[in-house]
């Protein structure tokens, strides 16, 4: 028999699916090569395992069939012929190694009780054995591939069922639609139901869902576009169900010949997501209502509290030293606390509503810190406390949000002033250059009541206050430190605290500002005395509330600034026709004509050499952007204070201003 016939016989037996293919192939080899026994073995973990055998009974007198694997030589990398020892039966072996692409290692063993016939030992016959062995290895690889493919198909079906994911296919040439079993299960169709493109579309309810899937199919067929949709279907039994429908177009020669994709039941997940969104929207409505209420309260309180503070400030110089002066100082301190609390409520709402925006301007860090110390000189003196400082500022000229930096430091100083009854408070500030940024590191240390270890974790939470006995005497307002933490994080930094109850506290803060580039002009290092520049500015104050104007005029007059006033935007425009002004403090919301329209008309008339400062209680990003768009140069938060007026003067003069008042 030729090798060709042997190969034909192998494939002939391979086609016979009723019998074990391995044994059938071994039968062909046994008869073709005329040997007593043929074994197929696996070699794994240095041991041989007989997987199949033919003619094993013919050698049973020489060796026990259960031990045959132990006596066979291991398969080598090439065909080998050997014989066993007499005590092992004296058998002769021809081993042809089998190495399949699937990783199988083993051998075909041809066994004879006598020496192999001469044809088997011939060069031509040995080559034939190697060829047949390779074919055998190929069949093993194919069988293994088929087994793995079947296993993968079974796994895919299991995954489809577990993940409720099916697939579908539309043959546009044959005009047929196929749904996988899981896709049919999602649609809840009976076994006899045969889908087509028209009936499949009808499962989507009329309206938005059907329009979405119809447009997706149309664009897939005519434009080759894929789709990924979350839509609703009505199952065969009328149940509404959310599904994920994915589709892809196959284009051949510019024509769509096939659509195929996946189909998943996402009803439970989608409804849970919609419930969460509904709850979140309801919560946002409640939070917005709370924020609007807090904003309204702070807005309504701002005017009378500012009036009280302003009037107290005006009579400070005329009250003689003694008990009346002491009572006045207490009233002023509480008025300042109320103003800061109102501002903190506004800032807290902005931070929580993600409306707080940082604004960058060039400023001198030394001037800012020195100004803060000057502002707190009197309050600390009135309480009998020393206010010390240590500045190590190597990078003085920086760019960043000066107002928010001031707020961080002043909130920490307010906290120290409040909880320190004797001794001193120290402000330390240093800078560190980091490429294009300046890292500002600071601390406020006090000899106050201190904080217990158990209270520190909640110290920076809003509305939190320590539970110590001392706090019953001096309760915290609960917002200042929370705002410090959020501002530091907003400015790419952080804050922390070290404290020991009864011995004092040390609050640390770190923020990052932009460094001045070499090409930029630095701010002058010298300060300008307020008295030297007062005569440079004529001021127009525009506000419809009499109390606001009265308090503001008191502050302006105290600083030596000449001022006129108007009660609405129309009067402001009329005043500009008769006088020239350097600065206009413009209220945004007024009757007859508000500040926005007035500013637009002023700029439209060609007047650009006057600084217009917006005064508003609304410092949301949208409102500030609107102020800039209409032509306002600067925005300040109501109420107008001496510190804010000085800040405006610095802005106008481009020089740091030192207040030399006693």
C-alpha cells in the first residue's frame, strides 16, 4: 500500500464520526506498517500516559498492559528505534515524536516482539512514518481547536445568558434577520416567531425611541454609521423594558450588505440610574432653595449691619476714653463679626455651588500682608493681645487672587483673635519658588484655649465647633475655617492644624500663585501713603439705598476723597455730563436704570478713562462675567468698607497703599 493510500484511508476513517477517530487512525497504521502494536501516548511531567492503543493484546505475554507506560522510552526530538531489556520482555520499539501546535507533546510507538521487518527500517519507510506522524499531529491540533471552539461557544452562550447580552444580524442581500437565543429571550418572543426588519422596529414604542432606532438603521444602511443607543422596547407580552442596542454596518464595494450588533437588557440598571438622577435633582432643588434662602438672608442683613458698623465707626473719634469707649469697641467688634459672617455665608454658598472663581492680578505679597497687619492692629490692641509677625518673602511680586489670599489669612487671624484671651498671636509667611509658581507657606500661631485631639478631625467641617467648656464661653460661627480649607484647595494647596488643649494652636496654610515672568514689569517696592494720592481721585457714588450712601460717604470723607452721589444709573450719566470723575462706585441693581445699563451707555458714549467699580452682593461667576462684559473694571462685594476703598485706590494707582490713619 502506498503512502497516498494510507493518507486516503486516514481521512476516510476521519469522516466516520461513529467511531473514535484516534483508534481508527491507529488501526490504519497497524495494518499498513505490519507491526504487533501501535500506541499513542502523551508525555507530560516526565511521565508517559497511554491514550490509545491497537494490538496491545499481542504483546501482553511480554509485558503487563497496566505497566506499559513505565517501560517505554520517552519520545525524543527525532524518530528512534530501540529495544527493551530482556527483563522488560525483550520488545522492539520505534518511537516517532508527536508535537502539535496546541502544545501537545507525545509519541507514536510501533512495537514488535521481533526485530522490525527490513522495509520498516528502510530510509523511505522511516520518512513515510514521519510524514504520517505529522498528519497525525495535525489531526490532533484540529481536534483540539474544534474542542476549544465548542467550549468557547458554550462559554459565550453562558455569558450571553448571564450578562443578558444577545446578538443579531441582518443580511441585506438575502433580506433576513437573525436573533440569537438571548436576543429572542429579551424580546420574550415564542419559539415560532420569525423576526424581520419591519417587525423588529415595531418592538420600539412610537415616538422618540422608534425614531432613534429608525434613524440609526437608516444611517447605518446609507451612510455606514455605527450606533450605540439606550432605548425602550415593548416586549412580545407588552412589558416596557430598557435595552442597549449597538449596531455596525458592513460595507462592500460602497454598498451596505450586512448590519450586525449586540443587544442587552439594561432595564434594572437603567431604572436604578433614573431613580438616582431623580433623587439627585430633588436634592439639588432643595440645596438651591437653601442657598437662595441663605443668600437672601445675607443680602437683607448686609445693609443694616453695614449701616450700624459705619455709624459706630464715625463716632469712634468723638467718644471719650472710659466705659463708653469700651462699650463702643465691643459694639464695633460684634459688627465686624456680623459682616464677616454674612460674607462667609456668601462664600460658602459659592464654594458648595461650584461658583467660586479665582481672579488673577499682579500684587506685592509684602504689601498685602503688611496691610492685613495694619487692619488688625487696633482689634488686637483693644483685646490686650500682641500681634507679632515674621516674613521671609523672597518672591514678592506674584500673580493670583489677592482677595482670596487675604481671606485665608484674615479668617485665620479672626479665629485666633476670637479664641485667644491673653498672650500673643503670630503670623508667619514665607515663599518658595517652584518653576513658574510661587508656593506661599504661612502659619498663624496663638496662645489661646487650644483644641482637644478628638475635635481636630471635624475642625474644618462647615458649622462645626469644638465641644470644650471654653467653647461655651466663646462659641464658633462654624464657617471661617471650612472656607479656609476650600480656598486653599482651590488655590492648589492645603491647610492643617496642630493644637494642644489649654496651650494654644498653630494653623498652617499653603497656596500656589504664579511667579512674575522676567518680561513682566514688577510692581514698585515702595508704598504710597494714602494722604499723598487722595487729591488725585474724584469719586462718584451711585446707590439707591440712603443708608449705603451715607456710610460710604463717611468712609470716603474719612480717607479724604472728594465724592458726589447719585441714586440710580440715569442720575450717574447726568452727573458725568457736568463733572469729571476718576472712580465710579456703581451699584448693580437700582430702579429706573441699573448699573449694567448705565455702564453700557457710559462706555458707548466714548468715556473710557473713568474706573467703574461694580458693587454687588452677587459674586457668582455669571454675574462677574456680566459686569466685565458691560465695561466694569472691578467687582467688589457689598458692603463698601474702608479696606475695599483702599483696595480700589491701589487698583487705580497701581501702587500698594499704606493707610496712615491712627
